[in-house]
C-alpha cells in the first residue's frame, strides 16, 4: 500500500507542477509567489501589511479554477505525506 501512496504522491506532485506553470501566467499568482519568498516582517505593522496583501491576492485568486485546483492538489499532497510518514511508536 505504501508503494501505491508514493506513486499517487508523485502523480500529485506532477499535477502541482503543471498547475503552477499555468498559474504563472497570472499576475496575482506571481505576486503571491514573490510575497511568499520575502522574509517574515519583524515589526507588527509590516506583518499586518504583509498578511493583508497575502489575503488580498488569495482572494483575487479564489475565483480562478486553476488556483482552486492547485489548493485541492496541495491539500491532497499534505494528506498523502502524512499517510506515508513513519508513525512514532506509542
């Protein structure tokens, strides 16, 4: 089963990459990517401005079906990674 999960995770990763290529044509996506690459602001006001801008860009992208698909794929990837990760012995 683990091998099947790893295979599905690989396919999801490929789909994520394909979607990101398509999303790279959108100015809002590019701005969001740039924003995510910036270091976290050190003061409260800058952190507020940073978070507000991120929320604005995500709000713009929520209406795009490619972005919705990307969010779904990212959620699925996180689930598969948790399923594949070794579980600590209790």
